C-alpha cells in the first residue's frame, strides 16, 4: 500500500520497533514522502516507551533519528499523549492500528510494526475497501492524529461496487471523556466495552475469543461467567507466561482470575508463542475484530476500535482461525491441575500482585 500510494498515506500504531520490519516500514514511508506523497504517522507515546524495553539504547537512538529524518522530509510524525498528566502517568494512549491511502484501501487489525507481530505472536488484520476506509480515517483525528479535509473528500465515493459487506465500527478514546484525574474514579461509558458486553450477553451456543492477556474489566468478566453458567461453551485463547520475555506482570494479572473462570466452566488456553490477535466469535453468526484487548486499560486508558459483522464472509476467516487454534500444539489448556502445579513463589506473587490487576 505504501509503495502504491500517490497522494497520501496515514498510519497509526502503538509502537515501532527498530528491527527489520520497523526499518523496512520507515524506509518505505520516507521514500513515499520523497516522491510527493503526504505521509502522516501516528505513534503512541506510552506504547513506544513500553516497546522500548525490546530495544537497545543504540536502536532507540537510531529510531529517533529516522523519525526526525521523516519530519525533515515533510512528513507529519505525531507522538500521541493524552491531555492530562495523570492520564499520561497511568498509561493513557491510543492502541488502534489503521493504515489508509488515497487508493480507497485500508488495513485494520491487531499488529504493531515489530518483528514480534510478524514472526512471533499470532495477529489478525484485514484489508478493506469502500466507505469504511473514510470512516477509519475520520476516527484518526480522535486518536490524536491530523487529517486533511481534502483527503477525506477523496474517499467519499465508494471505489469498489463489490464492497457490500456490512460492518459496524466501534470506537472510543476514553482520554477524551475524562477530567484532570484521568481513569482514577472514572465511571464513564466506553462504547466498545458496551458492545462487547452486548455480544457476550447475546450468546446462546458458544463464545470464542482471542486477546493478548485475558484480564478484562469487571463488567466483561461478569458477562462471560454468566454466559458459561447458562450453558454457553466459552473458549479463551491468550498468551503463555513466557510469550512476553520482558515481564510476566501481564500474565500475573490474567492468571489471578483463572479460578473464577474455571469454576464457571470457561476453557482457557495459553499460547506459548503469544496470542496478540483480538477476535470475538459468537454463535458462528457474529464476529468482531480489531485492537481491543480484554483488559482494564482497553476500557479506561486506551483508544480502541473494533469492526463487527454478521456477514458470513467476515465470519468464515474467524471460524478457520479458531479451528486452527484448537489443534495448535502451542496452545496449552489451563485447568485446576495446572494451577496446583504453581510453585509457592508464584502463588505468593499472584496473591501479592493480583490486587493491582487493573494497572498491569
């Protein structure tokens, strides 16, 4: 898409890593800017800080220099930081991955610009055409990016008459709805969380979902447990403790909730390589996918977005993915015996750190 762009290219990501993939991506957008394409790159400030633990000091210096090179060439490179200090200190940011060009094409999904996304973890992104491309670009502004009206105008007319798959776009940036205290004490509504609850409440046969680490806000836990207790088959696929070498805190925040889920009959799988896709499939007739992880941060700190559809053409890929996950030897089933094998040290860490789940 970057190589084909002739007028403009917008891309948002949580972070860029200075590795083969990040370098190739940044070189491509620099080349596009050089041939007259208006390039707009949006990176999350907190996400880039977290991603920095994967890079050496030298790599971070090279990345910063390359971003300055992009700016010097005329590209707009924005590092998003929410308006209030507490929001910034507690991890507020934007987590949506969008790429749009004047060709009327868009890419939307779960992956960041990093080797981990392309060679390690499972990811899911989709290619889109038609009116949804403009809708994605409109939301880019609410993510903290700059969008020229003339570029939106270029996407007004559908470019492809076959683009008739009906999609609902769920988007929320909670940072825009909070005051000076940010997520502390915030009781506002998050439309993406609300739609997720609607999906889970509507399930009658099965719920299958993927996310990075399953540590959702309480309202989603309640809906999932209620579904399992009324006889819905619930399968959760997320990452193994060792899938994130830098820290196991995200896994700790997930594992502290295992007992409640297992008691309700939820089947939990941990992927040794890492599960970074975000897919929810309900009764094989409703699917949602995008950037929303099942975690507190997705509800009250991070801008997130999902696309949802009842169309079989959107559902079929998800069905194939879940069929593959169930037979994937890297997916390890978690049960009571798994928990009994936890060491005393690990049990103490779960007991001590689990109370801080919201912030992990």
